[in-house]
């Protein structure tokens, strides 16, 4: 039973009775106006009658008084009129019965409404750089993107995950020059990205004393641009070695992509976009470069071509946006990229709009804060880099140590340590509002439970045949859990609409904490069969909803800890 809709229906029925002939609002409008009071002493739902004053030509207090006298639903304990608000108190036993029954009946589909059916979302996330190791700075884009991918699919969207690889630029010419001078196939094949980074660092060090090396690097990049077979073969191999390295991290995180089309993919797709800009009179010359003037919109110019004719990020992103619309016909296109790129995306979306693409409004920059590690900012140049695979394996080792200390007899220790360790890192990353900067610390990361406790209770209980006595779930601790379970669908809807996975993460914490309080205040395995059955039902619904919440943020839920 959807109580929000049921209460909204009662309000509309009462309006029809109390104000016969009045024009009634849609049920969705009424349900949307319902509020959840901050204190349950004020009711389970509150409906503000102020917006009805104009159409009904009565004061909010008169409207609330009239409606309160006309509502007599069985599932409502009482209805109060207070200062223009209608406060609804749902019968606690009925509330528990309906919420838990619905959650368990719908299972993994609880909260899904298929509102995305027939729609497509393209998500650009992770976007690692070729020939560089995957570091902790890529954690947020990867996991926010992964969660939004799962959330959209949960609501029926067709989701297309794109890893927009950083695979273009002079640095790749330098990489090839370094490889040709000092590298060999077997060493790079075995050493992977680490070996490529060593070559690149050596190149830059030696180029300080030998400028000719930089010319050599530029020459090799020109060969890549011109399609030289040897240059393309080495370049392609560098990409495959990098992706093989990255795949190990993605496997640990449980992250997948539908496309690895990176910057180089758009080499032959930029000229048509540049031509459109020319044809629409948007391109202007500025000191030899080609720009789109955005001064009328309070932004600096968007640089499209350098004075030497070279393309830039903006050129490639315009081509990528058009390609994605042409290929996937998206209804929404999300770019999960750090907030430092805010201006770039505002320029990008404005240029698309000026090109005449009305779908520019469907593009969104999902910005997020920076990640530091135990108080230290990350900097490649200063050598303070925390590589993601190192971090994840440290987390697994720390989880394993905790298991050895607290649960030495646990089966499948390695698997549980992997679930807890990886889950803790992801959970920590997605706990705060995404725009906030994050300081990763071990102490806070390895600290969550709830799902495993519920699983443990259910294992010990075995099967239960007694009919639940829902009056056993009317105490405040049980009701807090039930209320959170009822709110789960709305939390998910808000998370997907606001591109904010942290709402799901914080919900999981709230539900786990509420369940822990319930568990300590109410013995589950009591002799009275009806009470036992009701409390087991609440435990099972909590287990299921927690597991689903964790899945939607990209965390596996261990059943034993």
C-alpha cells in the first residue's frame, strides 16, 4: 500500500464531500504536496491547505477543519486540523503490515516505478588517462557514475556508460619516442602502466637538458595524427595495456562500461562540427585562433581551434556530444566530472545551444569535489599519489585483519574481506554530498554493518509459519524502521532526479542504525509466535532494502561478518 497515494485519495474524496462542485487537483499534485513532519508527534503526513485557499475561497484553517471532519479511513488512527495543516496519524499496526508486506512482495523491484521506460541516458564517467595508473582521484567519478547508471536502470532507463578515455595529445608522441629509445615490448608487457610511466618520467627528465627530445615527441604525435601504421600500432598497444591494468580495478569495484570511445575516437568527427559553427556564423578569429564569443552570456570565449589549427577539448567534446545524440538519441546526457571543469561544461552546453540543438538542455554536468588521502592533497608532480588498486587491496587487508580478530571462525574470509574492504571504500566515497571535498581516512571507512546482522537473525530463525501480530511493531523503534522502509522509494526517486547517490548511502546508514536500535530494544526470537513472526518480517524487509540500497551505490552486502 502506498500510504502517500492513499492519504491523497482520502483528501480528494473529502474535498468532493466537503466542497461539492469544487475543481479538484490531480491526485499526483496532492500526493506531491504531502509533507513528512520532522517530529512524528505531529503526524506521519501533513497536508498544507494554503494552496487551496484561492480556488476554494476559504481560509486554510476553515479548509483543514472541513476536510478533517470528512475523512474516516480505516488505516488512519486520527486526523487533526492544526493551523491550516491536516495532520494524518496512520494506525501503527496497519502501517507496519502494509509497508512490510509491500516491500517483501515486490522484492528487488520495491521502489521502482518504470518511469524511465523508453528513455535513454548517456553517462560519461571514470574517463581514465592512457599510459597513467588509475589513482584515487578517479574514485568519485567512477563510483558516482556507476551508481547513477544503476539507479537509472532501476527506474527502467536504457543506460549507456561511456569511459571517455584521455587518449590524445603530445604526451603520447613523447611516450612512443621514449619507448623507441629505451623501452622493449616484453618489459612494458610485464610491467604494464608502471613501466610506461617510468619511460615517460625519464623522457621528461632528459628533455630538460636536450630540447631535441621534445621535437622528437612532437614528430611522433604528428605521425599518430597522420595515421602512420607504426605509430598507430604502438599507440593502440599502449591503450590495450592500460585498459588491461584498469580492468583489474574495475573488476574489484564491479564497474562496467558500454563504450570506451575516448578523445581519439572523435578525430574524424570534428570537422563537420567546425563547419556547422562556421555556417552559423559562430566562429570568430582572435589572434589567429578560432573562438565562439560567449561574452553576452558572462563567459570567456570557447576556444575551438588554436592558431596552428590544432583542436582542443572543446572541439572534441562538441563532436562527442553530437555523436552521442546521433547514436543513442539520449533523453539525458550526464557528465560526471570534477567541479573544476564547471566553466568548460557551461561553455560546452551554451555553444551546443547556439548551434541550434534544443537537446543541449538535456545535458548536465554532475560535478563533485576533490579527494585527498588522510589530510594530504594529491599531486602527480609532487609524487603524492595514492593508486586506487593499492588503496583497494589495503582496504581488503585491513578488513581481513578485523575479521581475524572479531570472527576468526568465519567461512569464506577472503570473499567477505573483499566485500567489506571494497564496500567500505565505495561507501565512504559516496557518503557525503558529491560536491563536497572528501578526505579519505581508514578509521571512518572501515565502519559499517546492519545487513549482516539481519541475515544472522534470519538464519538462526529458520522458517516461520505463524501469522504476524503487527501490534508488536507499534513501539517507536519498530516504527522508525518501518518509516524508513516506506521512504525508500522516494529516496531513490530523489537520488536519480538530483544525480545524488549520497542520498541512498545516507539512507542505508539511517536504516542500519534504526534496525540496530530495534534489535537491541526488541528481542526477535521470543516465545510468542505472532510477535516473533512480525519482528522477523521487519528484519527480512530491512535485510532486503539494505541489500538493494547498497547494490544501487555499487556495494556488495556481506551476509556474514
